[in-house]
C-alpha cells in the first residue's frame, strides 16, 4: 500500500516534533545527565541528582561508563533514534553519568555500589538515596539467537519495560524485593558476554 503525500508529510511532521522535543529536553538536563566527565565529583553530582529526583518525584538512574565506552555511545544513539523512550526515561529518572577511566577510576564512589559486570552498568536509586537495582545493560539487548539486524541491538520493549517497572511509583513494591539488588542475571547469551567483556583498553584502541 503506497503512502499518500499528506501521510508522508504528517509522518515527517511527527518525526520533527519528537526530535524538537528531545533537543529541548536535552538542553534542560543537568550537565551530569549529558556527558561523562572524569573531572567531576560523583559524590556532589549524586547528591544533586538525589535532591532533584526527590523534588520531581523521580528515581535516579546511575550510568557507569566513559567516553572510551563503545556501548555507552550505542545507548546514546539508541535513545536519540527513539525519542519517545528518551522522553519517558527522563520523565521518570534523573540520569547521573559517572565516568570511570584509566586516569580516574572514581574508586571511592564505586566502592559504595554493587559490583559492575560490564560497561555501561546501571543502578536505580530512589529520591531518598536508597539503592533498589543493579542493572546489567546487556539485558536491554535483543537475543543473539535472533537472525537479521535485530540480533545484538537494543530492544525497545526491554527499555520500556524497565522504565515502567522501576519508576518511582513502584518504589514501595521494588524496595520489598531485596533479591533484586544483585549483580544481575548469570544467564547471558554470547553477544551479551561480548558486550560486557569489552575492556577499556580495547575500546580506546578501537
């Protein structure tokens, strides 16, 4: 079925509207939500993020990674190409990007968190600073068992499910699930293992 000109124009308008909303939202974000900066103090940024989350009835989403991290850039690219998910993510979470690198591991801050399985790694905390989830971001990927272009790429359904489940409105329920605070699933597909095992040195060389 061929699309008519009005239909195509309407689709273009919607795409531009979403893109405009994303750009506007990005401009309103704190700097710690937009970039990895190894010179920033993660303790001060975490305190600011928690305060903002409490004021806006959101949770804090801590993303551990760095400018060297290939998969960190892939997440940014995925969100840029899926503006509806980007919008929902920032509507429900205050994003805090914490840089780890060879020159600054931010070791004191990292000691306060459950173990990192790979990069990027995510944690969810409440507006009161209570940690409720340690998230292996490989779980956002389509299964490597799939054929075609979807294999090893980020899944819209997985992201939307995550946002819905770990939003602040579910904190009472999630806080009751003590077993959710763990190092993540041990059952990973080979593509997920590749996602996790990419070390910083290889990313820098790549």
